[in-house]
């Protein structure tokens, strides 16, 4: 099965673009570790996203070490403010070439993009990227930088201006060479074949997300060939440029009760979808706006979900948030259904997440016999925010009110 993970970043600016970046990988059959390495870093102060896909020579542990070294070096160059082109040149001169196969010990693709749409792509040895705009493949001519040390070795540098709904796709050669030499696909899938698949996919489902696109690429490429074997590591990364999806979570009663209505109105007028976590919080909204709260039976050992006009999801508070924290560490199994699963899916589907956290002590939990985490709503939210930022690379804003 493909191993998929999503990596995202964006600022809270109204007119900024959102870089929705996802990667899917399949290991070579019989190997316990992937020889391709995908790394990404975000730089909020620069409103910048760097992604590196490195393909180590061969497969298994040795290939992974070579790819990890290459990707890490490139990321570190960027972190220390080095020019990304200079970093690629240094690596091209530093990484050796296999004396037998006459190819680099590790190939790479670097994507360096900003929220205003400006981007640079640098490639050495990996298949050429694909840029789709309006469902059509856009081709561009690169700047060629030749190695002074290794004859025939070169890097390609592209300057791009990304637009909303563009898809930038970059791959390891395990994708383009899938099925190579087989009776059904002697030349492999090829870059042209991948482009045709992406064109048809975008034509059928123009709004398809980056995660699904990347997973489909690895799934389809794994089916090529005469035998049910994956003969090389496969990595597909998809950058979907779009406007961000926003979500606001309101949990806990505000510290100053006299400001309840102010905070409720601000929450209800916030852009995007809205979630309420906590019975007391739901009651405050109901009282201030005259909205009825209809609570249903719970599932999975958690209190039920409530229906409220103008609110996309209303749940119980501390117990549900505690279960959510567990799901953020270990995602829920398919088919599992409870309030925390619903909240988890909403968080995964949104890019910019705002938490409005009430600072008033909820007397319902002020009991020494209750678990410690029930008295620590603030700390629990801080932990959730940290995981959302560090593991899922969401852009998170937390306000204590």
C-alpha cells in the first residue's frame, strides 16, 4: 500500500496562496526501507517552502543513506541562507559518480517556492517535473549548469510563476520507469505516460487534492509490469497551489463573562468552517444568539455530537479533545466513528486553523478525582497546536480569551 503523508504551509494573509504539498511512496518489493527520501521545511518569517526529493542509487538502507545525506545537505544550505542554486552546484561537485553505472550516487529535485507564487525548481538526474495549469501541461526551458568536475553531469534550473490551481508534480524515476522492459510496457510508464494520466485525472476531477493525486500516481505505477512486484522505489510529490481552507475552533468559556457575546459574534463571523468543543461553550452560543442545541447519542465511548445552526461540528470538550490528541499521534482506523474522528477529519481537511480558547475555569472539571488532563485545557490545546504544526505542518493560531 502507498505510504502517504501531507505537508502544508501558508501565512494568515487574506490574499496569499496556499502551498498544499503531499507525497506518496512505495518501497521496492522485499526492502524494509525506501531508497527515496522526501524532506520539506517551512520558513514562516520568509513565507517560504522548500521541498527536496532525493533518490539514492540502488535500494534499501544504502540508497536511503545516500538520499538522506543529499536531501539533508540541501535543506541545511537553505536554513543557513545559502543560495539554492549554489547549494545544488556544490552537491553536484561533491557527490561522486558510480564508476560502474556512470551515474550519480544520489539524484535530486529541489522546489523553492514563496506564497506569492514565485518558485525555483532545480533538478539533477531525476525526471523532469510536470506543471499543469488549467488541466494542461506547461513546458518551460531550463537554465543548464554543467559540472566542472564530472563530464556530462549537469543540473537544470527553472524559474516559475505559480498561479492558483496549478499542480507542480515531481517524481523519482521509479514512477517513470515503472514496468520498464516488460512485455506490456517495454519503455516503462515514461514521463509522457504520467502526463497523460494526470491530464485525464484533472479533466475528470478538476478539484482533486494533492494527497489523492500523489497516492494515485504511486498506486497506478505499481501495477505496471508482468509480475506483481515493485522493482524500484517509487515517490510522487504533488504541490497544489490554491487559496487556503480555514477552520475556527471555539472551546471553553471566556474569562470575562460580560464579553461572551463579543466572542460569540466574532466566532460566528469568522471565515470558513466552525467547530465548538464543549457543552458549556455550546450553551453560551445558544444563550447569546438564541440557537437551539440538539445533542445526539455518542459513539466510541465519547459524548454525542450536537447540531447547532451555523456551526459545522459541536462536540463535548475535554474528553473529545483528549481523544483527538491520541488520533493526531496515531490516526484513527478506517471505519471508526466518534466525535473525535469527525474533528480529526475536519482538521486534516483544512489549512489555517484558529483556536479560541476560553480561560475561565470550568467547574464541571474542578474535581481532584477527575483525570489531570481534564483540568489542563490550555495545555491540551497547546499540545494539539504543536502536533498540528510539527507533524501535519498546518498553520495554527491560538488565542486565549
